[in-house]
C-alpha cells in the first residue's frame, strides 16, 4: 500500500510539472509574439532557441534566378508597415467588428524549408513574378511567425475588402494579386494613418490623393473610402506600369515614387531588374517588394502555419443609398436603430459623422435591411434632431466654392500633421499660411487655415446671420479678384488641386470656373488663368 501511495504521489508531481512547463511555453510564446521587430531578425533570419523559430536555413541551389544578396543590402521593414500592423488591432473597427478565435492550447509556429517556400510560390497562378530569396524568406517568417496575431485579423478583414478590390482590379484589367499590396500598405485597415500622413487602405498622401481625384476636406476623406481609393490606386499603378513595363518596378514606385526608382535604375547602369537596382533604392523600399511577395504567400498558405482567420461581424450583405441633403450618423442610428459604430465602419470616409448631401449627391452604405428602411423613413431621418446635431453648422450657398477661412487653436499633443489631416490640408500649406519654418507648433497657438468645408460651414449659431453675410461678401470678393489674372504654364506633375494650393482661398473648382474647364484634366504646357497674388 505504501509503495502504491508513493507511486501515485510521483505521478501527481510529474503531471503538475508538465502542466507548469506547458503554461510557461504559452506565456513565453505570447510574450515573444508581442515583442517589437528588430532589424537583425528581418535581415539575418531567426537563430535563437525559441520553439516558434528554426535555425536559419542555407539557400537552396534551386532558388530561381535571384542572386544571393550582400548582407549590407538587407534592411528593416518600412516604418509605415510596422506602424500600421501595430495599430491595426487597436483600431475601432477591429475592436467592434472583428472577433478573434481563441484556440485552446499551445500552437507552435510551423516554418518551412526554402524548397517548400519555393514550391508553394511556384504553384500560385499569378502574372506578377514572385521570386524567392533570403529577404523574402525573412519577410514570410515575419507574417507567419512574429506578426501571426495581426495576420489572423487581416485574414478576417480580407472577407470584407478583397471582394471590392478584386472586382475593381478585374474591371481595370490589372493583375488580381495587386490586392495584396493593400495588405502591405495598411494591413487592410481603411482608417490607417502613417506618421507622415498617408491614409487609408492604399496609404495615399494628401496631395497625391487629390491628384488622382479623391475628395479630401474637413468632412470627407476619400482616401478612407475602400471603393474610390482602390480606383485611384489602380490609376496610379497603371501610370507606373506604363512608365516601366514591369509590375515589380511599378510596385516599388508605389512606395517611393518614380523619381527614386529612376535614380536606382541609373545607378544600376540602366538595369530594370528589381534585384539589380535593389541596393540603390531607399532603405524602406528595399523590403517593400519582398513584403508584397510574403503577404501574397501568407494570405494563401496561412493554414500551413496554423493561422486561424478572425471572424468579421460586419454585415456582408449591404446596399448603398444616395442622399441629396445633409445627414448625421446619429439621425440614422436613432431612427433605424443601428449602431453608430457600424455606420462608421461601413462609411469610414465621413470623418465627422456628417454626410454633406447638400453640396452634391452622397452615397451611404447600410446593411441591406436598413437600406430599405432608410428609403421608407428618409424624411423622418432628415428632420430628426436636425437643430441639435447641426447647431454649429450652416449651409453654404450653392454659388460658394466651399472655401472657408477658419482659426484653429492648437491643443496639447496636436501636430501640424494631425491638424492638416483633420482639415484636409497639407503641412506645407499650414506653414505657408502661418509663416512657420518647421512642423513644430506650440499648444495655444492660433493657426489660420483655409479649408474646403465640404459644403457645410462651421459657425456659431448666434453669429450665423453675420457669417452668411460674410460668406456672400467673400463670394463677391472672389469674383472681383478673378477679374485680374496671371498666366500659369502647367508643368509635369501639376494638377488643378496642386496649383490651387498656391492661391489661398481658391479651389480646383474655382480654377475650372475661371478657365471654363469641363474637368480637372490639364496637360503639360497648357496655359491657364490664375488669380493675381
């Protein structure tokens, strides 16, 4: 009996020891997954003894035509990539509408040998070449190992945004795999904002977004509209492919611009092979194409690495309705009994929860059932809490261009970049209008800003009448000024919106009117009338 009790005690102690060790492995893996990425891990592979990593493999002799790259050419991931992935899980639409599957037990990361990665990439049906080398392998390991938790969220968002992107790519005759560029750019986060001001799924900078026809003002930012931003991205990529005739170079130029790609080509003795110009590209761009290849791999072979897609709780069946009057999200939420956060998730382009249908017809995306209800109750919605929700705003007359001069008092923690994105203007414009020499601005300082108000002016209700008169005077003043013109010769890279930025108080719409243009399209060498400064 004594021996039996001793044996039972030993078994009990062994079981507890195994459970404790198992828990330690889970905790260690969780801590490991949340550690920041180091440059060494991206460039040199994984060499520590953690169970989720394997020893760095030697490159296979069968690796396709990509030459072995010197270690000095290998650099860290773009800052925007790291920032966007880190901020993805903290974004509001992730918190509210993406549910992560909680899998019990420890899941060891499964990495593969080089030959396996090469074989899997070769089996994909793609137009864009997907070569494999040491840099690509390390980028793949980032997705399936170090950032696996974020990738699981992206796999859930894929169900929402890929159908939109795929349809537009097909319509525009572009390779389907370009959709994975949005994974690299934003992590499929439509409200992603980089530290340099790039925004949306496709991370357009403000001037470039306007150049490609996106509306950006104090109420609307179409860089955050998945549909319109994808069309703009397609136009940009088509332009770059027309220049280079190579999708890899077009993708590189999407990150750093054609100027930097051209410099790299020149330094590589005119070669247009991405891997030949690789050492001469800006540091962030060198890993951009490898990250694109890695994202393409991870989004297709995630199951081989024990990645489990998060489950989106956004309605997949939606319809759009068009409004010709201003509508506030709270009006829709109250009358139709729909969560205002859902409205924001479905319509991220409306920055202030206001749809300015008075300036032009606007589209609102709703769950299909609610779209039918909206049509039946539109008048009730429009009038619900109207005086309360629009108390600090007033209509802008239809003849007014939408330009408004406002004063903004800087609050603690605000930057010119944040202020500019809030109002749809650039930091360069803010510096020019306020005589600033840098982007530093002290809390409490008053800034003069010329904004495109989207058709709704921000006013104090008690001053509404005076403001209306001021608006009319401004309109008359603009007309008077426009009687005197200078001539401006259009240069390469110019657009009406960029030219208008040089003349505070004027918009591209004003320049179209002054020059009797039917659209924003202008050509290099064209002479156009501009206001006298």
